[in-house]
C-alpha cells in the first residue's frame, strides 16, 4: 500500500501569513443564557423556535442571525464574503443550507459533528493563506430539540437520560476571517492540525465523551510532539465537547503518555452549563457548543487582553442515526486551531 503521507514530516500546518478573526458572534437559547457563560452571548432567545414554526427552522434562524451579527460587528457587507464554510448536526446539514442561502456567497458545507467549527476555521484559514479568498465566514450550530428527535427519541417520549449523556447546546457561532486586520486588535489563527479518525469500539450513543476522547488525545499528543510548545505556553487548552466523562478519559490517557495539560485544560461542554444546577448531566455537546464558547467567551477574553494564546481542539463523533441503529461503533475526530494575539 502506498503511504500518501510518506513525504510529510508533520501533520501540523503553520500558516505563512496570519489569518485574523475580524469579528465573531454567538447566539443561544434560554438554557445557555442561564449558564455560566450567558453574559458572553450576543443574542439569546427563550423561544427555542426563534420565531419560526419548527425547531429545525429555528436552528437555521440562529445561523442567519449569528452571521449577520458578526458581519455588522466587522462593518462588512455580506457581498464582501467570498465564501461561507458552515455545518451542523442535522442530516445533509440542512440548518446551514436554509439559514445561509440568502447570503448568496459560495457555500462550502462541512460535517465534522461537534468538531465542525475547528474544521471551518482551519479550512477557511488555509483558503485565505493560499491567496484564494480574502474574506470568508465560518458558521456552525446545533439545537437540543432538533438533535434529540433526529438522533435519540421524540421529546414527548420523556426517556431517562444516562449519567454520561450530554445536553446538545442550542446555539450558533459565526466568525469573519480575513487576511488583513483593519483594527490592529484582532486575534489571529497561526497553526492548524487536522485530526485522524480514531475508533475504539464505543457503541453507546449516550456516551459521546468516551467515543471522542481518544481522538482528542491523538491530536493533542501529535501537536506537542511536533512543536516546541508546551501546555504552559497557553492561557487555555480547550476541547469541545467531551463533557465530564470524556475530559477525565482524556486527562488520564495523556498522563499515561507523559503529557500533563491539567493546569491549563478545560472543556467547552463543561464551561457552558452548570451541570448540577442546570441538569445537563455530563455537560454540553453539539456543533454550537465549542462555536458559541469560542465566539462569545474566548473572543471576549482576547479583546480584554486576558487571553493571548489558546489551543482549541474541537472533537466530534462521526455517526448517524442509521449507523447507530445498525450497531456500528462510533469513530471520533479532533481538529486543532491555535489562536494568538
């Protein structure tokens, strides 16, 4: 078998020129507003349909509002976007399709499950770094009600949730990426790393953390082995979204490899909710989880000068309702983006 990566010495991609996060916006629901990071959302709405007739249409509306808000903050007209990279959890990424169709830009639909925001940021950065585009949008979302009835049970069923189950975030995050920073104050993406699919045989749909954790470990280990960086260099190393179970597994597996990130490590799924007070079980999940934490909380920290260097490792469970019903195991993926200021 020919190894197509035989000539690559590293999986890390260092951008030739910085790609700036010109602006960002986070949109969430009522549960997200009540969580520890509620004040960092640009817009929240207790109406889970966001003024539409269905949960799915409500998710599309979140994406539309998030991207419009990011464009407004960047003082950019939507016609200046040369491409939009977007994705969500629903079949064929229909939330992104219907939410972003009015913007009229070339559309690059992506599916990386909960890792989709890092995938959008990484690919968008490479397209700008390569000189193909000057300004692009990156958008993702998820919706608790829409995801539940697609992947698990109708809401009316009222089934008991396992302790390892995570709560799909009703939220959306949007970023405007550009090769130039007119403000001189924007964070920049300097490194990206695409993860490998890792399958450890997990079949429990109520334990996404265990399915995704090995992929997070694989990507994080590769990053520190291929760079001169160490965990102390970062203000935060954030996975998204492993929850309680996956975070614990990740820490233990990394420790067994001699890599201790615990002092700087947190998980977006544990940051967005108060798991006990809000009955979120093992924490948050969904494409909108790490996206809204990044676009709201992390970006505010950058703007306040409290963060200067973060490592965002978005994790995803690559399954579908069909694969689960057929008893297939759940592969995990983890994409990495380094953001500095």
